[in-house]
């Protein structure tokens, strides 16, 4: 059975090589693209009416929200949690108890950290891809926006309990409570730092995507080309079937 399937796969691959492909011109592709807008692309990207994921969602799950990303985040989180818990263990505990406590606390912390940061990463790249699909373009702009937004939110949630001098000065001058000012300053700093990091990462990502041909505009161009070719092949098959039926009649 395995040999039969292998021979069948070889025959199909040989047929695909020898069978002439239906030609789709660039003009036809650009005419199709000119009839689109951002909302149409988004609806198609999230449409699962045919029972399959769209090319955009496939690209997202294959490259970002996958097991490799989760394993990498868990590995880094485990190292961070181990070093953190190692410093918190009282030195007077026996070595065996120290090791058990470190491992137990590290596993718990690494799971929580991994879930938090994997969710943040998946959400960030999901928003980035959504903006890219809407604009039909990969650029540093979406990375600046998303990284700034996410960093601002995280900084606002994890603002320092002991605020620096700037919030104290603002609170004293404005005669307002210190806590909201501290949070606002933390959000502002997070947005600025995140936007800067997003700019650096976005420039690098856009450059690599341009070299490898995996930018949103290139991928969408190929997807449209494939879609138009399949439509032409279906129409050709229907016309051939109708012609044969007429000959038989």
C-alpha cells in the first residue's frame, strides 16, 4: 500500500511537471488587485466558509503562533525563573531542599511567564499581520504601532511601586494623587521605548521579508495568481466537458 501511494505521488508530480500550466498575466493580477480594498482582504483572510484556513492565517500559524515559538519562550522563561528563584532561596536550607524548592517554583513561574508572553507575542503578531493585510504591505509602521501599544499597556500594568522623581514632581505641581501620575509616566515611557524597539525590529523584519519574498504584498500577489489560475483551469475543464457532451450528442 505504501509503495502504491509512493508511485501514485511520483506519477502526480510527473504530471504536474509535464502538464502545461495555465498562464495568468500580470495585467489580470493587477486588475484583480485594483478591485480590492482593505476590508475585502480582511474578510477573505478570516473567512473559513470553505473549511480551510486562508493563506494569511496559514502563514501566521506556521511562522508565529506555533510550537517552535512556544518552546523557545518556555526555554527562556525557564532560565529566567530558575535564576530568579535561586536568588530567593534562604541559604540556611539543606542543599536537597534548596534544589527541590528552586525546581518547583521555577516550573510554576516558567509556565505562567510562558503563557503570558506567548499570548502577548501571538496577539502582537496577529495585530501586525491584520494591519499588513489591510494595507497589503509589510513595513516598519505596523511594528512601531503594535510594539508601542503593547509596551505601553504592559508598562502601565507593571508600573513601579516606588515611583521615580518625575511623577513626584508632576503630582506635587498639579496637586493630584501620585499613583495615576506614576502609571501615566510608565505608560508614556513604555510607548516610547516600545515604539523605538518596534522601529528597529520592523526595519530588520521588512528587509528580510523583502529579500526572501515573504512580504505581505508578495504573498498576496502569489495567492491571487494561484486563485486566478485555478479559476481558469476550472473554466477550461467545464468548457472541455461541455464540448465533449456536444460531440456525443
